[in-house]
C-alpha cells in the first residue's frame, strides 16, 4: 500500500511539473516530448546548399512550368511569348482565331468529357442552352448555335472559360489550358454537327444516317 502512495505522489508531482509551468518564460529551449515533425531536414528560402554545383538551395523552375497562383491576367509580362496558348490572345491583345494547339480526335474526345462534366449542366449536352439548370430558373444560358457564338474567335471563348462572364463562373481552376482548348474544339464540333448538310458527310458514311 505504501508503494501505491509513492506512485500517486510521483504522478502528481510529474503532472504539476509538466503542466503547472506552461506559459512561463525561459531562456532555455523548451522540452519537446512529441516533436510532431517540427524539426525536419529541409532547406529554407535563399539558403546555401552543398548538394548543387552552384551552391544554392533555390532552384530555377523547369522550362514551361507555371508557378501556382500566377496567370497572364495578373502578370501580363509572364509567359507573354505564349499568350496565345495560355491566354487566348495575340501579342497585340486581340483574341486568337483558330487553335494554337494541335487538334486531334483524342483532344476532341477529351473536350467532350470535360464539356459533359462542367458545361452540359447549363449549356445542355448539345450546346443548345437546354441544360438541367434551366428547369431551376437559369433562363439566360445562351445556345452555342447562334451566329454570335459560331463566329466568335476561339480565343474569346477561351477567355470566357478562364475568367467567366455574367452569371458564368470562371473555370480556370477546374480546366487546364489544354483542356479549355479541348472543350472549345468539341464546341466547334457540336456547332458543325448542328448546322451540317448532307454534302458534309462522306459518301461512304451516308448509309449510316437515319
């Protein structure tokens, strides 16, 4: 029984020693029981490094990468040489007509996938503005098949996807630049199909039409 009292006394003293002095100032480093990864082997910004030949810990960004949080809209001089790809604009600020990337069947199919996920709920699977949101009060969704949007420069559509317009939110955080171009390519395919004529179908495929 005597040992039980000793154990209890030791436990109380230990608890008071650890918890009772919390908040007190000291010139000594704190005693850390559970470090929780507070101390790691890492480089700090602008620190020296013996690992790299130039002696610097900071490394230049790989060619073609875009630092997180930066865009051509926030920094017009950033990647200006490739604004057509990343901003849909020419060097003079006008919108790009056509595609600054290669258009392929694989790209269009990727655009179809992204379109059905992000665009079809409002614009409809056919791009006619008859998406599910119209049944819930979204009455201002335009159709892609009017002349205004059919003749609109691809770069301007890219700009709208990137920054949004009117009630449409921006989708730059959801679609990469290449995916935005893929969506535009698929929209062009929808427009072409909507206004297609029999002469647009190869003779070998006309028998497949119903």
